[in-house]
C-alpha cells in the first residue's frame, strides 16, 4: 500500500484532535490537585480533562491539558484542593440508611441518657409499630454490664423495642419484643449466638450474634418505599463526605434489585461494589449467571461474597484462641464449624466469586486463613483477591500468612480509636501486639483496603485517615497515640482509601486515582490534606463530589 501524502497525514491528525476535543466536555482548571500514580507516588496537578462519558483524557499542568483538549468547557477550581474520590472498602449502605431513619444512640454517654432518648423517640413516633434504633455501647456508659429488658420496659412497655449495639453484633430488646420472638429463660442458645442471662438464669434482653435472628424473624420488613428512602439517605450522606465508591458488605436479592434499578435510572451517586450475603438461597439466585463485574456504566458490581467467622470484641462475640482477659469463662463464638465454613468458601470460589470473610478474633482469623490456604489452590482462586474483613486481633504468626497465602486485610482505622476504651481489657497486652496492627501488615508488603464499617462508625473517610495517621480519636486522645508504633504515614492512609481499596475490588484500572483512562471521580475539599497538621485531618470539609464527571454534591 502506498504511504499517504503529508497533506493527508495532516488531515487525519486534525480529525483525531477534533474527535478528542468533541468528547472533552470539561476541564477543571486552577486546582490544587493531588493524586497517586501507578507506582503509588503522590503527584500534583492543576488541570484535569474528562469527556462526556466521564473518562479522564488528560491530567497535569494547565498548558499541557489545554493543548490536548482545545475546545473544552472550563471550570475554575479557584485554587481549591482536588483529590481522587475516596473509597470505603467495607460499609453497609442500607444499614446506614436505616440508621438515618431510626433512633441513633451513638452519642449517649450513660444509660439514663439513653433511656431518656428512647422514651422521647417513642413519644415522637407514637404510631410506629416497633421502636427501632442503633448505636448503644455499654462501654461508653461505664456500665460494667449489658442493659436489660426491664430497664427498657420502664420507658416503653406498650410495644416492642429493638435496639442494635453499635457494632451490630448484639441487640437489646424489651419484654414485648422478647415475647414476640418466643424468647424465655429456658430458650436454648442458638449455634453461633448467645442469649445473655443473669446469675439466676433469666434472659436479660440482650442477644448476641446469631441469637438476634430470633428477633429478626418477627421484625416487620421495610416496604419498597422505605427501602428507597434508606438508599437515598445513605447515598446523600456518602456524597457529602466525599465517598465516590463503597463496598457493600452483604446484600440480598432485594438490595441487588434496587441497585440495578438505580443504576438503570442514573440515581446511583456512588459506585457500589457489592458482596452477596452468604452462600444460601440469595447466593443461588444471584449467582446463576456468575459474577457481575460491571453494570450501568460501572456504577454497580456484584462479584464478591461476604461470610462471617465470628462476632465482635465489644460484645465478647469475637472468637479467641485463649479466654477473654476480662471474662476467663468465655472464648467468644465461632459461627461455623471448620467443615461448614470450608463448604461455603469452596462453593463461592467454584462460582468465581471473591470471598470476603468477617474475622475479628485470633481464632476466627486462624480458621479462615486455614480454610483459604486449603481452598485457594484447590479451586484455582489465586486471582480472586480474597479478603479478611477487619483482621482485628491476629497472632503475629498468622499476620505473615496473609502475605504468604495472598489475602487482603480489609481494615477500618476508626475501629482502633473507638475500641481503645475496652480492647486491652478484653485481650490483654500480649495479644495487643497483633491487634489493629496496620504497620505490621504494611511492612510485610500487604495492601490494606481501608473502610469504616458504617454505620458501626461514621462514614466520613477523613475520620479514618486521621485515625490511621495519628492513632487518636477526634478529641486528640491519647496524646501520644494509641499504640502509635502501628500508625500509617499520610501517603499510606491516602492510598488505602483510594488505590488499594480499588485494588481490593478489582477496580484499580478504573478507580482510585486520577489518571488518563480512569473515571473522573474526584472531590473538592476545604484544605490541603498534605500541608495541614495531621491532627486536623478529621476537620476536612467536602465542598463538591463528582462521579463520572458529574457533580453529585455541592455543599450549601
């Protein structure tokens, strides 16, 4: 074939440039921009161009970007700081929405204060069939015990009350709720659960882990409109704190249907990477056609499964190898036998799903590591990037197995600063060496995916970055940081809420940084994260949130 003449070459080049410009709908200029590159280094930029499909065309200096997209619409950032959209690698979207529509007890500091709030809420919602809420924490109340049904009956006795503990692994019921669930003094504990009883053997009203299912069976299910309201409220809250993506840790058929509907109608304002809750009937239905890697312009994915090994530390449901330091008669609870969890993990892997398992205690973590070590090679699952969610208390020997087996630790920095009031008394100083051990994981080369576990913790990712870097709560306690030898650098914390969270969802080629070819998911904030004191990171305010080149939030 004859080579084209130079005029034809010039014409072809002009057409290519014109075509690129036609799709470059927007350039943001005058930005104090930060992102990570493919090597994980922090790089700065002033301009960012993206097309009408929400894909980044160019990023860098203003002159360079303008030359590549000469006929774009320009938006002046006026020197404000622009960051990649932040990713929460472990949250519960509908749980957040549910909490936003119910009583929130997370700010209560005493049992009398909580009871007063419950009574006020019940009177203000006199027509509600149940009084529902979440967020109580007996440790914050300095109670030294769980609350009781009798105490609840003193403020609400005319209808059932069900209040979930802050971690979701225990619940507090009044007498009416216990009666509806058929729970009496002699009701046996279910496998993987505990009915808390007093010294005389009477059921006190607190149910731990699987025992909560007895209440869940009699709770009214949300209507279709209530489910939509929950999702709307959750998405609005997530956008307001700069979350452009979240990994939803455990959904069923109903939530999947709603996510697809929202994606179809352009109503998802954050990308959702969902995990099917369990390997039962919902899994069988949702997994018929295998993993859903991307749906609705990559706004929704369903390619993981969420399982549970144990409960939580605060309710003493986390499974420990040795007894609790503050309760020598208890080791916590493994939810499943080795054979049962092995069967569930193998079933999910055989269908091609990433398996993400909640494990908090060292016994729970060991059980899952042992199972992964067996089932990953047996099912050719090395490429699926399996995860342990929380990885909160792990023996030092087992931490190294995360790297050797190839397991991603999916961890939540604010759990450490929330749990510091009780963790050491639960497990003692020796086991603390492998607890909330971010630095130990990072030094061995593990990529940590960070999240919040909202609504257990606030969904604000800047709270998580602050906790990761300072090992302090929002009040600056403790002054030197809680086990500060395990803190992250700012770059590491930034990465675990961006690129490494994206990697944990198989999305590092499209999300997690602002690079050519990726989605234009970014946020505008009120301060320079890389110049302020790390102790002020939690004060960061999100001014705008953009997903796929569309602004989905602007602070009023």
